[in-house]
């Protein structure tokens, strides 16, 4: 459900508000100078920066069976993803598709988005995140992956990479404080932000255990303008 919202944002075709449930086939969208945070059942947090769009292709959280799955499709703008209990499951598969690259998440807090005239990926806390060009398939053998020069792994806090126009990530390196601030500020809420209402208990109880979103036929109507 939506746990934070600042300025114009939408869940599907409806205006987002604290407590709004994310349903099947809903796209998450933000307008100019806007932020949107969605919290999943396992306490994973997804935060969108301004003029961003993300669709949840798949989400499964079954702690009894030890299964955790999430597939997100980020088509525009910046986002930050901090995984919760999903990353603790024995059988986990967390992936993010972006306009240029595919991200395989091993349980982490990371940022993706445009910065300094190009797209970048930043690992916020120590963990592991694989960044690869789409041509470097995850199911490739070790020999195939060695031949693919467009796959790198981030495994240290504040380590990041920039992608070229083909989606090939550059060598990982620790970003400077200025680079980190420039990235994270795009998904940070203003200091004056305060939720206007508590999350309704009934809404919390209504969150589904799993859902799948088809992205191929989703239309994105324009965000409503302020009066």
C-alpha cells in the first residue's frame, strides 16, 4: 500500500493517498516534484522520484514456504528499492527491469535513475546487486558470463556504476559524496513532509499475498493538473 506521498502521484488511474492499496494491473506514477512510497507485505519499500513510472510484474511473499519473488518494470525516472523480509527467504528471486539494464537483487537497498546526464545505479548499503545488459542473460553459464563484458556486481556500500547508451555498465567504483547526494536527493521526501493520515487498519488487512501485473496493455493517462 501507499505509505508516503508528496504532490501528484497515481496508483493506476486513481490519485495516490496514504493507505491506497496497490491492485493488480496498477502502474505507479509520479508527476513533477513528486514522491511516492509503496510498502509491501514483507516491509520492502519502493520509492519513486518525480516523473517516474514503475509497474509490478510479480510479487510473491510466502514465509511458510520460504518463497519470495518480485519483478518490477521501471520505465521512467528514478527509484529506490530497500528489500525487507523478501530477501531473507530461502528461495528468492528479485529482479528489476529498466530501460537500459536488468538488475538482479540479492537483498539490498539500492537506487537507480538518471544523474549527471546518464543513468546510474548506486548500492546504498552493503549487500550484493548484479547490473547487466539485457543481452547478458542470467541463465548463461559461467563461461558465457565471462565472455559477456556487460555484467558487473556491486557489493560495497556507496559503490555505483554508470551505464552507456547500450546499457553496458562501467567498472564499479565508490561514488563521491556529491554523486551520492545527487542521486538520493531524487527519491528523498522533503523535510517538511508529514503524512496527513494514519494507514487505515482495514486497508492493511486487505493487502493481497501475491499478485501479477501484465504490462503490455497498460495505458498511462496524463496526471491530473492542479486547480
